[in-house]
C-alpha cells in the first residue's frame, strides 16, 4: 500500500485553451458565426476524446460583442463541456476581451502554476471598437498589458481574421514576439474549420509531448498530411 | 571508500524515469547524489532540461560539480555562498565539455552541512527545497512560481549567481529535515501536506535498510498518484536525528 499517495494532487496537470471570439453583429452574416460554433464544438469533441494525452486539455471561451467581454464558456475539462452556440450582437470591444483574458491568466487559482503554458486564440472579422461601436484604438493598451504580463505573456498565441474586413494590424500585434513566428490565418467562412483543425492538431501534439511547453505549432502546410494519418 | 555522514546526520535519495521517457525509450534525465567528506555532508538533485540534447549528462554533472565546489569552498573560512555558487558553475562548465553548456542545461538544488554544522541550501531552477523544522513548521526556499510548469532556469541558462535562491543557517536542528525534489514531484505535492510528506519520508523510509528503501521508494515514485504524470521524479532528504539517538 502506498505511503505517499495522500500527498500528491489527484488531478492531472492542465493545458488551457482560451478562445477570444468576436461575436459582434457582423459575425452573423454569411454564416460566419455558425461555422465558428461548429468548429469550436468539433475541437472540444476531439480534445475530449484524447486518450493518450499527458495533460488534460481545458477550454474556455471569452466572447466580445455588444457592450463588453464575457465568459461564454468557463474553463473546464473538454470532456465535461456541453457546448452551447454563441450569438452575435453589437460592436467589437476587443480591448475588453484582452483585459479579461489577462486578468484570468494571471489568476493562479483559476490556472495553477503546475499547468502547462496556455494556448490563446483570437478570432475576429472586423476592426476593434469601443462599447458604443466607434472605431477605436482602445485595444492597444490592454494588449500591451497582456503581452507584458508575467503569465499571460507566456501563452502560445494564434489569430484568425475572418473575411476582408478583419483588421490585420490588430491580429498581427496579437502575435508579435513569438518564436517561431506564427502568421495570421486569413479565412472566409469556409476555412474557419480548417484553422481550428490546425489549432487542434497543435494543442493535441503538445498535450502528448514529453515536454508540452517546448512544442511549436504544427506547420500548416503539413496539416492535411497529418490529418490523413 | 565512502565517508559516512557526520554524526547525527542521515540522508537518502531516489530517482526514477518518468512515463514519457519510458515510452520514448529515453533515459532518466534527473540525477541525485549524496556525499560526505572533509567538506561535510551534502545532497544534490538536478533535472536536465527535456528539450536539451545533453540534458542527462548535464544533470549528472550538476551533482558532481557541487561536490567539486564544496571541497575547496569548505576549506576557506567564511567564504560567501556566492563563491560556492560560482564554483558550481565553473566546475559544471568543465564537466560538460566538450558539449555546449546550453545543450546541457539542468536545474541544481543542494543542501550542504559543513563540519561546523552550518547549513547552506541553494536552488537554481524549479523543483522544491523545503525545511521541516522539529516543531513541524515548514520553510520553502522559493515561493510559488510565476509562470507555468517546465519553464525554468538552470546551469547553462543562468548567467549570474543572482538567479539562485540561497539560505544559510547556523545549524540543522535535531529532528529537522530538508527535502529536495524535482518538479516531477514538486508540482504535484498538495501544498499544505508538504511538511507531512517530509515527515513520512523520514519516519517511514529513513529507518529502512538501504536496498529495501530504494526498492520501496522507486515503487512509490513509479506509481505516483497524480493522473497522467509524465516527468522523471527525483527526491533527496537529509535530516538530523534526535540528540539522544546519537548516543545510542
């Protein structure tokens, strides 16, 4: 009988996946939000079925639209999530999402220090606005705080711009300073699922790795080959 | 010939390969060493960084470098701890040659008890170094990490001794014990049970014969209760027995 069992934590180390999803009114057009809902649900299902992962993948979704940013899905093990679709409304208060994400990532109660470094995914189809819908650069300071914070800065970051109106400057700024460099993924409503497959393969590969923190994103050009295996 | 520990001092350690390394047919990249000599008595543990090609040797050499460094340092009266740390870096750099230091990166945690009784505990990189005092109180050398697991410094990364955490004490009190453990154990310890963990190691395993203890500890570490545990696991404990035991 084990003499040391009572001294070790009974839960696996977590690998957080936090999605910052634009749910502004424009996301309702051309089936973009419907495609995003499907893609996130599929990703969560794949994470939930991971059999040989060393890290337990947890997922949270922060939505920004209307008058601010909120948790649409609180951080939970993928296997326990019952996904409910997001709804589109109002402007694009992206700065509020960065603020909420930074506060959340810095919280050691929510994400213990024994976790593997998080994956942070930004999705947007337009230019950031303030809460009243006016084009604004009020996202810059919150993003700077995120990129310079102790813990949030260590997240592996991905960004997807949907449609021609997605703001390249914001998405690029979100990815700045990573090594190796990760490009902004440009998509129309038909490629949203492809982006999430890429993120899914990368996160799954990290969770199965001998050193989950050292794994770089999967080369997007090799994605189809990997999915065929 | 092995020199026995100073009177009243006891130590042991154990290191096992983690599941990831077993699955990938890679060796244990942790190391530990216990040592005694004219310099006193010491224990060392090291965790070679998994992403580095020479991590295993880096960890083994970290243990030897501490022994190399203690020999001259203990002879110098009132030499500061920073000098000891500089010597550890120096000897480690020599021992990993011809490999590059950055390819051999490894954490380094050690406890040294000098012949005078003075205690030095030092830590570079993640893991835990904790003292359980005779009254049951606990002192942990480093506070909670700022980032996330497996993001650390070590020999081959740190460029200055300022990256170390060090404490010195006049003595290791009777019935006090110091635990060193790599992050494969440290990150999974229930925070408010760490003192009890040390006490159990000393009372349950400290009294065993070395071979039986090694077998029992390896079994415990291989069957670590945290789900999906992957990392190599290494611990070492040093303690001072009660004074009355010393007269037996």
